[in-house]
C-alpha cells in the first residue's frame, strides 16, 4: 500500500510534525488528491501517525488557484486580509462520505453520521498561509452536500504553516502533473481510436485470398 502511495506522490511539503502530499491517483475523476497527516516521532515506528485526512479538490478549482498565483491576485488578496486583520479563509472546500456510502463500504461510523472532510487556506500569522484540514461527523443536506457537525472539535486536525513560495510549489507542481497526465490520456485515446479504425479497415485474410484467386 505504501509503495502504491509513493508511486502516486507528486510533491510533499513538511512542517513541524506534519505534512501534506499531492497525489495523482484522482486525476481520472477530475480531482486533485491531497493527503494531510500529523505524526509523533516519540512513538514506535509504524505507529507514529496521529491524524490522517484525505481531501479531494476539483481540478478546475486548482487551475483557478494557479491563475491567481501567477497573475499576483492571490498575493494581493492575502496582503489585503492581513492588513485588515481579516482571519477568514481565502479558499474553503467541503467534502466527505455519506452515511449510506460508509455503510456500503462496511465502514459505518458508530454514531451513524456521514464523514465530513473540510480544508481551508487561511492567512497565517508566523507564515504567509495556514493550510488546514479537518474531519469528523457530518450530515447530508437536501442538496446532497455533507455539512460538518463537529464545530471546533474535529476528530482529526492538521494545520500546516506555508510560505507563499511553498504553497505555490504545491499547487503548480500538481497542475504540471495533471497537464502531463491529460496530454498522455489524449494521446492514448487517439492511439486507441486509430488502432480500432485500422483493424476495421483491413479486410480479413480469407477475403484477400478470394480476391487474388478471382484475378486469375
């Protein structure tokens, strides 16, 4: 399992006893996959991870973040929030797994609720950004969205301080790998279509032999 995860890893950014890694295993469904984790080095090897949260963000949103990074808009938004002492998020993502799906996977929660997973990019105090992921109980609303119901006490919490450059590297590397994957996917589709077309265009061997005999 660890070998598979490492093969999908695009980039990893570490902070104090925590990290976030970008993975390529959700590109086929149009999403970027970010794995957040905290660890305790005083624990025995193999038991050091203390929190783990999987966040999936649509690639359309990632591309828009990259646009804001490259044109300077995100830096302007960050500076404006810090100047106004505005601690609200620059970006926020809500997701999770419904209680019904958890049950079908055989992983139902003891409280019977859905699993809510959230992430947000906040203005930092000691660093430019604070990238935060939380998970805990949630409820599915009428629109099918999973709304968090853990207040300020999530079951899992990971907060990673990041400089502007570090966050940029995380996003831009994710985009670069997605573009490469997308290009390869289009090449594969074109190759498959061409192969199928050629297969249909070539007459069967028996037909060729019959035509050759008819000529004599």
